C-alpha cells in the first residue's frame, strides 16, 4: 500500500490538473444521471409559473413627467427651482393620497396602488408613475391629474408671493419714472418762463435802444445848437468890439449887445449841461442794455443746462429704470409653478405581470435548485452505499 500511495503522489505531482478534470467529469455525470429530474422539474416549474402569470391581474401604467417650478432668480440671473427632493418626498410618503381620496371621493387604498417616482437629475425632471387594473385606469388618470393639481396648489402661494413682490418693485420703478417725467415737465415750465423772461428783456433792450437813439439824436441837435450859440456869440462880440471902436456908438446898442451876449453864453452853458446829462443818460442806457444782454446770455446758459438735464440726464435715468423694469418683468414671468412636461397617459399594453421574465426567472431558479437537489440525492446515495459496505 505504501508503494501505491507513493505512485499516486508522484502521479499527482506530475499531472496536477488531472484531479480537477476528474471532479468536473464527476459533476457532469451526476447532472447527466439526474437529467430527467432537472429538465422535467425545470419545465414543470416554468409551466407552473406561466399558468400562475396568466391568472395574475393585468396592470396598466399611468405615467406623467413634471418639472419643478421656478421659485426665484438669483443676482446672477440663475433660476432657482422648487426642491425636486421635496416633491419626491411628498409623493413617496403617500401624504397626498388622503387628499386625493377626499377630492375624488374614492378610496385609493382599495385599488392597492402607490405613486412611484424617478428623478432625472440632469434634466431636473420628476417622472411619476402608478399601476392600475384596466377597470381603474380612468380613475388612475384622474388621480394623476389631481396629484399635479395638489402639488401646484402647495406651491401656488409661494409663486403668487414672489410675483407680487416683483410687481411691487415694478410699481416703484414706474412711480420713479413718473416722478422724473414730472420733473421734466417742471423743467419745461421753467424753460418756458425763462424764454418769456428773455423775450421781456429783449423788449426792454429794444425800448432802451430806441431811447438811446433818441438821446443821441437830441445830443447831436444840442451840439449843433451849442455851436450856433457860440458862433452867434462870436459874431456879436465882433460886432460889439467894432461899435466900441466907434466914438459915436450908442450906449443902448452896446447894452443890447452885452445882454444878448450874456444870454447866448447862458444858453451855451445850459445846452452844455443838457448835453452832459444826456450823455450820462446815454451811458446809463448803454450799461443797462449790456446788462440785459448779459442777463439774456446767463438765462440762455441756464436753459441749455436744463435742456441737457432733460434730454440726457433725466432720459438716461428713465432708460436705466425702464431696463430695470424689463428685467423685473422677465424675472416675474419666469416665476412659475410646476410645469407638466407630459400629461398623464395610460400605457397601451399592460406592464405587469411580465410573463416571459417570470417564466425565465422561475426556470433559472428551479434549474439551479434541482441541480443542487440532484447533487444532494447523489451524496445521500453514495453515503448510504458506504455505510452499507461497512
């Protein structure tokens, strides 16, 4: 025996895979030996599963897809959606089922169903489904629509509040534009008043220029009169001097000449004073005209500033506020409740039971179980033989 054991160990050392090959053949022999049990049992289980699946009630699937509404917009213009996890939690928890039952006046629990959800995070979409018997499919559609209505109702207050807040901001901006428009009208009135003031000053200038023209004309006349008086005085002096040289001159004549000369001198003085007064008045009128012209220039400069403020400054403010109003209006319009991407629909064919899958799965499971059972029977049989030999 020792020699045989040595030969076996040497054989195993030289051919290490021979033992595994023998064991695999043994397994195949066992399977082949019990093939009718395995094949027959598998076919029987598959047939039984098919019969059971045929008798199982057919369920049709109601599906819909929704997108969470936009609750707000951040400073960078990014949309802030309602929490899709919150919607998913409401649906999965079954909290809305009681409300649906109350609204539709029918016990959902009797239909033995549950809303199931699937979140598409990339597209931010919530897919909702539920399975119904064919006779309850129409009610399933109603329940799905009511589910959407209840989810929208829960968010409706938040949506209305956000929209009202944006409407309030828009109203404030529009009132600001109204204030600016009122300011523009005030500027128009002030400009009109200043233009009227310019017209008045121009009228005053024309009146003063006319007065100045009359003064200058009168000065010229007085200058001529003064010259004539001086010329007459010179002639009278010459004539008086000639009479004085005459020894037979009459004293009355000399007195008359003296009186006339004095009168001419007084007249010249009076005319000179009048000319001085008129020239002073003329200078005053010219100064007044220059002052009025300067006032007109100052008023025109003020009007230009007002026009610039009205056309550029205030208009720029109005344009900026209008741009803000457009932005707020866009944000208000973006605020939305739950959006239904796919209305509730019933599948054309039943979705459960999945007969082929049931049959295949039962066949695979039964096949493995029967193989295990075959090895178990073979083990029991071999063990019984060994004990009977002993």
